[in-house]
């Protein structure tokens, strides 16, 4: 099943449904459907660069620097997989952590918003609740809008998800 994330986001934005979707708390699970479910497809063209462990590598641009509202544990897990493939880490007292090694969604649930920023030491992500970002005048985007801004298409998401399900099935970000 081929899913056109960019087309769906464009249609929603043109029809003014985009912000209504945020308020309705529609999950990316519904929009991705089968693309998010792990399947082994040996004929899937390997379209991504890979690191020495075979993990897909993608570029995530901080120039858009949006805040992403993750409405479900599945949305959070997928976003953390994309962040990890993009080299984004969470820096804390214990040093840099891979995004899939922690589960921040469990604290704020549907109110969880993720932002990221580049620093000299690397790109890091932070989280807070939806109201905190709104008070700062920031309007969070859905994960599907974030993926569209970053050029992360459904076939890339599928390949990333397959790698994590095969190589990190017990990741903390999964819940």
C-alpha cells in the first residue's frame, strides 16, 4: 500500500482541515495504516544511506524547527525512530541518549509535544506539554506535517520502522 503523505498534508492544508485535525487529535496511525505495521518485504528497494549497523540514515533539517504534537504512543515511537535515523539525540545528565531508548510520551500522553534544536554538540530534542508551547506562541504540527516538511515519505518511514522492529524490538519508545 503506497501512501502519499505530502499529498494528504497539502490537501488538509488547502481545505483548512489541518488545524482541525490537531484539535480532533487524529492519530498518524490512521493516516499511515499499514505503512506503520512491521512487515518484511524483501523486494522493498533500499533507498536510504545506512550506518555500519545497517540503520537507515536521513537528514533532518532544524531550519524548520517545528514543535510536533504526538497524539499516541505509536506516533511518539515513530517520531523517535525518525529522530534517531536523523542523528538527533537527547542530551541530559547521563550524556547523549538515543531517542528510542527513552519513553517521554508516558508522562504527558496526548499533550506531549517534541521540539528540537541544533547546538555545537549536536541536535537535541526537548519535550513539554501542549499548553507550554501555545503560551510561547507556537502552534504544534502533527507528525504527518513534520514528515512532509522534512521530505520523509511513506516508503522511508516504512523502511525505518522495519529496521527498528527487526533490530530494536524492545525499544523504550515503543511503550
